[in-house]
C-alpha cells in the first residue's frame, strides 16, 4: 500500500490459495473524450469548497465524510458525489489493508464490491461492459469480490478467486460476457508473490 504524499509503503499479504483474475473488457479507455478531465475538475472544485470552509483540507485525503456532509449545501450534486467517492475509497483502502493483514478475505471482498458500486454510481467512470464482468464474477462460487480497476471508461476488472475455482470461473466469465455483451474477454490469471527485491549473486 503506497502513500503517494509521503511515498511510504507497506507490503500486504495475499494468501497463496487465491488468484487475481484480470479481465480485459476490450473496451478502450475514453479519456480522450474529455470525461477524465471533467472528473479532475469536479474533484478540484470540491476540494476548493472544502478548503474554503476548513483551511486544513488541502486535498480530499484530508477530509472526512462528516466534513464533506457539512459542505454539501455549497456543492453541486455531481461534485459532492465525486468527492464522496474519493473520501470513502480512501477509507476503504485502509479497511482493505487491515482485512488482508488479518487474513479476512470475505471482508476484503465486500470492500471490493463497495468500491465498484462507488466507482459506478458516485464517480461514474464505469461502463456496462465492466459492470457486466463484475456482476458475473461476483456470482461465481469461490469469488470473494470483484471491481473495476484502472482509470475507468473501459479497461479491466479484477477479481479475487480461490485457485481451485479459476478454470471454471474463467469459462463462466468468457461465456457470460459473450452472451451478455456480444464480445470476447481477455483473461489473465495472476498468482500473488513477493514484491520486487534484491537477489544476492
């Protein structure tokens, strides 16, 4: 887990009996369409409003949900929702790290599901293809959770699945996506492993 302000980090454990399945929706990111910049502007507007009321808030990571709620009357509804996503997502990251450290994969999966709903409903950077892949994965036995990953407007989902369920899950995802969206999905199965480190010669 990386703190992008201080660059401090800590490594989080993922048990060897699970796999991360990455599904490429084959929908290209539409950042060029301007929506990525719109989200950035909305977040910056929300941060300015929060800072004008509470000077210690320099970025959304400094704000709480309670402070955001206090400033809600001064914010356009879309700006409020964008800020709510980021503030709650920061909280979910902390909770997810704790869940991994205590080996609570079901709790981690619940947080993945909550994150996707927030990305879809509050930040509005998902799409029907990503939502379909998340819905399919979430119904597979052995899947703890699934969510969109990356910048949004297309791209990939990521799911945490028991290793023993990977083959069946891959087939269900392939078939379900073809039926639901009329296109093929590109699937990558990743095993958790140690991070980058020096190897003695």
